[in-house]
C-alpha cells in the first residue's frame, strides 16, 4: 500500500478534484465503464506552472476485482462499534438510520480510505469495498441501548476491466486526466491515478 497521500473524487467520475501537491494519488469514484471507453476529469493544483511536466501512472493496473459487504444498521438509539480489520469505528444513532449511516461515513471514510477500504451509505446501509485479496473481516458489536447491525454476505466482483490513466493537457494551476478501460470487460471498481509534478 502506498504511503503517498490519497485524495478521493466525489460525486461523479468527471467531478473536478483539488490536490495541491507535487506527488499524490487520486482515487476516482467507483467505475462501471465498458471496455474501450474513457472519460476525463480536471485536477486543480496550484503547484502546476506553465513550465511543469506532469507524469501520470495508474496504480494497481492489474486490478482484478473488488469485494463488497453490506452492513445494515438496526435499532432506534444508542451506539455500536463496526469493527473493520480489528479496528473499532463508532456508529451513533442520530435522528434515523439513514442519517446515522451518513454520519458514519462522514466520520470514518477518510481513515478507512487510508487502509484501502471505501465505505458508502444509502438508506441506513453501509457498504464496504476493498480489493478482493485484502478484504478485511467485519463484525458489529452493540455498545449502548439498541443500535446494532446485520451483515450481508461477501460479494466478489471480479472483473477483466483494466483502468489506464494518461495526461490530456496541463496549464498553470490545473491539468486534465483521461482514464480509459483497456481491458476485455467492464470496470467495477475505482481507479487510482498517481501523478508527479516536475519543473523543467
């Protein structure tokens, strides 16, 4: 796992990303692109100058699959620990289960992403995603009153899709990246794009 800072793209695969650094990784939103398709997005970066060279590479270019597991929150009040890979992440009931799940993502998504785990929330359901070969053990323990959760089965989404990133253009303060699927099947995971900025 890389120690370089990772910035996560939000909303959609064409959403602009801001990352003011010489060397970093951008993780796209989950992708479902068919083979022989591509898209672009802009990276706003104050480090980039007119004389800069931006080097682009794709991390995990032989990615073959991602495993997901749904954790459905239950209860009407209190707290529970969602234990991911042996580490406790506290969930707190707030207003309703939908809000509680969304708050969990807000509180813990960054820490989990640093471990290569993506968590999203939808109507009280937390979905954890990670590379198939490194998917962590997930359990849930009630802490106070009745907040708890049920665990869904593991879903292995193996794919023959293959993301490839390249530089489209650069100018002072930004550059544009193209991500293409050069595999033989559809993508079903995020792509991780590493960039390095140098000055001529």
